[in-house]
């Protein structure tokens, strides 16, 4: 049996000369698909010039100047956030553990090598960050280390929330992922027309035809203008463009969306193999977040962790797993994967616990439970409909779910990563 397996394994070995064919395609000066990419990059300068613009744009002083120009009323709130961080108003990790475990906390060796990153989605508006900070100070709880956003980019660019959120993320020490506007939900994907044609999502949200190139152009705009470095990626074409852009020297980072549908070890193998194939010579990849499908089980995550380690991507590619989901419009409820996370967190490194909804027990009693379709509503319409407070409460419910996970991890003697500049 072993001899047969070895014989079969030899059959799937790929000859190194196949790379010559790939490189010939990439280097072909007549290859229109590649030339189109290079032309868009050239609009913004050399990769070194592009990175230099982004580095200047993401400076905290630069962002604060823009907030002052667009939304001066946000400046006092940012100053307040900075002061609270400097004055250590947020609970420390040690105090948080003592709060839960009392004196026993001193005798537990929390394994930082397997620390779970606390993650929340979707953080749509700057005032929600302030409301969240006030809540965790009052309750002696935690702000997460990772924030995901799914909001119209042009709308938040105009109203000042984009630069304010980017500044806030630096003040609290959290990573931030934006979702670009160039995607099939605007009508370009003919299969999508709201919930009535939800089957269109079976093939992904989509970036059809010229949209992949538009996505690339949009990324370079927000990267060079505001320093938006990490974005959500939801289509095989734009994932490849992200790899190519990084390979060219632009310091793009992205996370793969749940809508990519990585739901088994072989779809994950495909994703990770491509990341390795297009890595820079130093081994780095722009793939920093790998969002699993909601249907994935622990066995799939464990098998793929073996692949991730073998490819040397364990420290670079974070597995991002939904622990909770919005109550409406995406999964069957009740949905809560916290116990499954606890079963992984003592031996699988570099995982984030993503909270897209409140705990089911809370969601089902809300007058307006969380709904993923709310992500696609205009802010003016939300306010006009009287839903602003409802959506704010939905976000705070997600924050509560984050803290339920942190508490559960702590009770098991497991480590977590919260906002780095707040929870020391």
C-alpha cells in the first residue's frame, strides 16, 4: 500500500521547467492582460514612489491634518482617545486575566505563540470606535486588535470617517481592512440584484470584465492618497493582481473574503500555493488574512495549517474564522463557533476570532438584529430611517461577543491579542 502511495505521489510532482512557461507569459511584451496591469501601476509612479506616497499619507500627523480640514468636530474625540491611551485608562492584559481568574492567573503560563487575534466586523463609522472605547473603559473590557470595514469608500472619504478611522487605528494599535467599491454589487454582476437574486453569490460577488483592473486602480488611489494598505479581496482575479502588485514592489496587503468560499483543504491549498508561487524573493506575501467559509470545520483548518507551515507561511498568513455572524441575511442561526475556536487555539498559531454579529442569545431579542445587508446602505438613508442607534447597538453587541470570546479563552488559559497600544 505504501509503495503504491509513493508511486502515485510521484505522479503529481511538477517539473521545474513549468516555471519557464509561466515566466514567459509574464515577460511577454505583447501580453495584453499583463500590459494593462503595468499601465495602471505606471500612472502612480515607480513602486518606490508609490510606497513613499503611501508612507507619507499614513503618517498620523498627515491624517490628523485631513481630519481637521474635513471633520474638525472629530478632533476632540481623537484627542480624547489619545489621552485615554496615554493615561492607561484601558485595562491591562494582566489585570484582565486577574479580573477573570483571580489569584490563579499568576500561576498560568499563557502561550503567546498561539495567541488568538480578536477581530470585529464591520466597523463602519468613526463614532462607533469612540462608543466602543467608552464602553470597554467603563466595563474594564477589551477593544480588538483587528477591525474590518465594509462601507462605501467614496462616501466615507467625503464625510471624513475614513481618515478619522485610520487615525484612530494608529492610536489604539489595531490593524484595519477596508473594502473597495469596485465589486459586482453595483450592478456589473448581472446575477446580483439584492436578496431576490442571492444565488448570484454562489459564484462570488464578482469583479467582472474590466472590474479587476478598476479594483487595482482604486487600490492605488486609496493607498497613495490615504495610506490604506490592507483591503478585502474577494475574487480570484483581484487576488492574483494583488500578488502581482506586491511582486512588482508595491507594499499591498490584503485579506481574502469569506465570499471566496475557501471551505475545504484543497481550495485552501490552491490559495496558499499561489501565495507561495508569487512571493517576493524574501519570502513575503501580501496575503496577510485568510478568511474561511462559514461552513469550514476544525479538521479542515488543522489540515490546512499543516500546509501553511510547510510552505513557510505560518507567521505571515493569519487564518480568520467567523465566531459569530450577522443574525440576518448570511447564515442559518443560531451560529456560534466559539467552542470550536477553543479546541484549536491551544495548538494552531496565527488565528483570528472574527465577530460579525452579537451572540445569538442577544441578537434574537433585538428590535433590529444585525443584518449584513445594512453594510450596503447609505449613511443618510440609515439616519433618515431612524436606524442609526439600532446599527450602533448592533456594533456594540459584536464588541460584547469579542469580549465573550476573550473571557472564554482566558478561562481555558489561552492567550489573545487585543488593541496593542491600549491593553498592555
